[in-house]
C-alpha cells in the first residue's frame, strides 16, 4: 500500500520536472532529427530496437517473477509522451514496484518511422517491447486517453499477456470514433497545412486537458520542445486519420477473463464521461468504472493522491 509520504514524493518529483522547464526557449518547428547522435544525448531510460523502429523506455525496477508484483505498463496518449506519467511512475519507483513507461512511435524520444501511425502499430509496439524485455508473465496494462485505445487493441490481440486492464479517460467510446478514417497516403502539402493550422498552437493547447490549468502554469513549456522533432506533425496527422472503430476489440475485452477497470476524471473535456458512458455500458457492462471529481483529462496529474490510491491500492491490489 502506498504511504502518504510516497504520494507526496510523487507530487514533489512531478513539480520539479515541470518547474525545470521554465527556462526553456521556444524552439523552431521540426529542426531536430532523432538519430543516433540524438539518442546518445538522452541521459535517462534506454532504447530498444523493435521491428518498427527505435523505442525509448524506462523501468522503475527490474521485472520480477510470477510470485512477485507483476509489471505495471503505462501507455501515454495521442501526443504528449511518457513523461505525462511522471507522478505515477515516481510513486511506483518509491515503492520498488516494477513499472514500464515508453514513448509511442512518433512521440518523445522514440523514432519517427515512415509508416502509417495506426492503433495496430502502437499495439504491436507494446507487445514487441515486452518481448524485447523478455517479460513473459501477464502484466498490468494501463492506457491513458488514446493509450486506452492502444491497450484495448493490445489486450484484444494478446489477452494472455494481460493480468489487469485499466483504461484512463480512454478514447474510443465516442459515437463517431473512427468516422474520419482515411487510408490515403499523406502529401507534403497536407503535412505543411497541419503544421501551420494545428501545430503552431499545439503546446499552448495542452493546458486545456486540465480542469484547473492554472495549477500547471509551466505545462506549455514542458511540451513545447517536442515540436523540435522532425516528423512529429506527420505522426500526429497520420494517427488522427488512421483511427478506426474499436467495437470488435471491446467485444473481445467483454469476453476476456482479466479484470477490467475504467477511470475517468468527472470533468474531462476531451473524452467526456457523459458521452462515453452509454457506449461503455453497451459494450463493456462487466467493467468497473471509477470517477474522480474535480478532475479533467489527466487524473494522474490533477489528482495524483486519489489516482494512486485507486490504482495501486484498490485496482491492482497493493
């Protein structure tokens, strides 16, 4: 069970990470290639060569055997990479709980391969990384926002790899999810337009995920350096065009044997629970849903103590 001291240290770690960003300059768009020289300058985590590209990851503690705590796998969402899990990952490290977080392809320190950025790519990345780390026992799989869609597909593909599945403010439950699917190749002009019309304001827009954005005044500067990475715009645009319905995957989750939990910020403006609830009830009636009040799209950051108590003590069983 997590102690009050542990949860306070999680908040402190997250605050230091955010506060360290206040002196960052405003970078130009996509001037930095994530090549071998770039990776040599990354002083945290490690890199794995997977079939689809190079994957950046961090482990809080080495994975242990079946008799010990299972590996906790934290999957981030659409655009902000694995540092979005800072409080939860710090709490796991404080408790010496084995936890894995990583950057999806096209995000953070992971490579930006010249591929279609769809849910299948990311779900395979989850499985390939576990294989690379030689994790054979079932894991506790947690996905945030679009990461919820990613772990939904991964669990649907390989249910025997999952001990518990947790979807946090998950996408995939809106009535029109997947309606904008467009498999046609991206053109340079489409990417350029996306850069001008969307990416110029992307970093500033990330604060809208919070119920009380004033509590995170440096979040924009924390996110802004990501805009330097070549291929970031293309990865996001390709992902947005490649989303497809998860109805079949949800049916597979409903039929699976592992426990299934949904966690939602009650005031989530991105994936509102009121919109998702009817589809959740229709497709996943066996799921247990947990609502966290005074909380937007990122409960692990806005309400870390409540989120950690729920995740570690109640859902994962201490």
